């Protein structure tokens, strides 16, 4: 009988998770499809491109939403078995609230690790293709920064015109062979700047070995300078972060190629944040199942489902902002970024521990 009840819980819970994922996936497809159609409406792209890109983008989003999907699935499944009296029947056969919770939570925990090792590499590859395809089309709609095999290209809006910069990357936080075109408000060329090297560590770029070409009487006048300083909204870190999308890195990539990624210019702190965020996910899924169990298993009486919908929404919002707050504290160096990924797990875990002990007494 125990095996039958175990199979019933496992199969029913997995089916509920699948249904909730399907709902979120369908809802995400509809919302994101409108955004992609808006993006491509003025571009010469195949008709199915928005749908294809949406299909590539949403699976990665599902992984980010997995803690909330698990929480909602757990609430729905426990409400269902409570309302149809299966929860009471299982207690008659010796299944306590704690045992039922532990089966569901362990399933969520294992599902988290399977997602990281089996599904996340696939969604990361899909995200890479999505970003690559989207960036190719973005160039046609006034994309401000582009980086490819031909080098770096930047367009900046200035107070009295625009600036276009092209350059090649060099070792460290420097560029080489920089060309800068300064235009007025009517897109008339005012000045050309050629520099062999530029230090872009700060927003004040230091150009070395500079040739200035200014237009005077419709002729270019050349002026040579050893160094020139220009102000830019872009720094080395800002440019790197624009093109180092951590959603395109899978958990396996971070484990296997950690040192290689650092050598390629990825920020070590944010690599650690991404790695620890992924590692904490299975534990967060376990705890989200615990939260759902605490909310539903306190009583065998039937309650208005609307009440639980409101409670569920409020809980999801609190958890989301707790995660966001902890990451913000990490990014502002209030706490280590690695620890920031675990703060929600630790905080909610302590609360859940007390709640699980209470429902076991019911």
C-alpha cells in the first residue's frame, strides 16, 4: 500500500507541475510574441522569426520562474488531495503530513538538479542563438553598441550631436586603432579622431598617439597630440557586461570552464553569483514546496480557493523581492555576491523549518 500511495503522490505531483509549466509557457509565448512582433514590424525578417525567437527565449525564462512554478504546483496539488479527501485517507494508512511533504519536497529537489544538468545546457544554447539572432537585427534599428569579429562599434548621443566610435580590442582594459567621428545635430561631420591606443577603464577615455582632423573652410586641418581625453558614457566594465549575458552560460559551462571564462574577460564576481544562484536553486525548490505545505496542511477543512490564490501571489512577491534585495546588497558590496544567492534560501529555510514542525503535529 505504501508503494501505491508513493506512486500516487509522485505521479500526481509531476502531472501538476507539467500542467503549471504548460500554462506559464503558453502565457509567456503570447506575451513575448507581441514584443517580438513589435520589434520586427519595421524590419525585413521572415514571417516566422518572431515565433521562432519567442520559442527560444521562453524555456530559459521558465527556469528562472521554476521556484514560483514549484510553489504554485505544490499548493494546487495539496489543495486537490485535501479537497477530495485523499489527504485524510493517506493519514489513515500511516502517511503523516511530514512524510507527504518530504516526498513532494524531495521530488522538487531532485527536479532542480536534473534541470541544472540536463535542461539548462539546452536552454543556454537556445539563449545564445536568440541573442545572436536578435543582435544581428538590432544593428538595423540604431543599436548603440555592437561587438563582432570586425571589432567594437559604438554610437553615442551627445548634447550637440552624435559620436560614432570604431576600434579593435586590446589586452586589458584598452582599445587599439580607434576611429572617432563627431557629428553635429544635422549629422554633418565636424571632426575625425584617430588614435593608436585608448584606456577605457573609466568614463574619461585616455587616447594616445592622436591625430585630430577638424574641418575648417571645408578642408581638414590636422593636429597631432600625444594624449587626448574624451568623456563617454561607456567604460570597459559596462561594455563587457553588455556582451557577457550570463543567461547564455549553463551550469555545466560554469563548472567545467570557469577558469577559461575568466580568461575570456567574464567578471569573476558575477560568475560566482551566477554559479551560486544556480546551485541554490534545488534547495530553493525544496523550501518553496515546504512553504506550500505549511500554508495548506494546517487544516483538513475546505477553504475558498480564492484565499489561497491571494496568499500564493503575496508569497511569490515577497520571495521575489527578497531575492532581488539580496542580489542588490551583493552588487553594492554590502554582502559577498556568493552569499547573496543563498540569503533567500537561508531566510525562508528557517521560517519553513518551524512551519514544517508545526504541520507534523496536525
